[in-house]
C-alpha cells in the first residue's frame, strides 16, 4: 500500500503569539511519533502568515486513525487552539514521484 502525505493549510487566529504556537506545535511532534505509521513531519510558514503542516504516513488508515485521536490529547487541543478554523484545509495525497 502506498504512503500518504497529509497536507494541512491554515492561518493562526488573529493576535496569536507565534512563539507560543511553536511551543504547542513541538508537543504535537512528540505525540505524532506515538501513532502507528508516522514517518515524519515538517511545519512551515510563509512571510504572509500561511502555515503548511506536512506529515508523512505509511498508510491512509494510519493517517485517518491519528487524525481521529490527536484532538483527544491535551497537546493536540493546545495546538488546535491557535488555528483559525475558517482558514484550514486538509488534504491526503499519494506521492507520484520523489527523489
């Protein structure tokens, strides 16, 4: 079964402290490593405040199960408090070429 790339685009809520957000994000990095199928993650931001969270999973089932559980954890809830839900979009894609 092919691997899955989870891509989440979002902006922070107005007035959010970026340093506090990154601290909350760090805790979710540690949480993700406990989920089956986790491979790696990269969290990036553009100069205009667009965030891109990219997580690689072994399978779609692994990605979906993690998504169903992460917000049940204090770390996931703290991370989510910073995200403007009106700006969030999540995609799961299958790599076609890599190098």
